[in-house]
């Protein structure tokens, strides 16, 4: 089951070079957190997979929903 939703944009690469990325841990952590949040995006109250995750080659994560039953 899918639903329509507006994707959160994936952040643009925020570094000038590999050395810039390697030498700035704080910016690297912030970029990685923003990228993970965009990739794992869901919509509160919706059930299923947001369609934008299936219609692009973006870095989107599709995972099995967590069950409240054990």
C-alpha cells in the first residue's frame, strides 16, 4: 500500500572537497543526520510507503514497519 506525500529534500553536498569533509566532524555529522532524516522520511498517521520513495533513484530507505506486537 502506498500514499502520496511531499518528499523532504535531500541536502546538497555541503563540502568543497574530500579534505573539507574529512576535517570538519561537526558539519559532517550534521550533513549525515540530515541525509538520513530525508532518506527515512515517513508521514505521521499514514500507513504504507510514500510513493516518492518508489519513483526516483534518490537515497530513500524503504523498510518493514515496526510491529507493536512481540
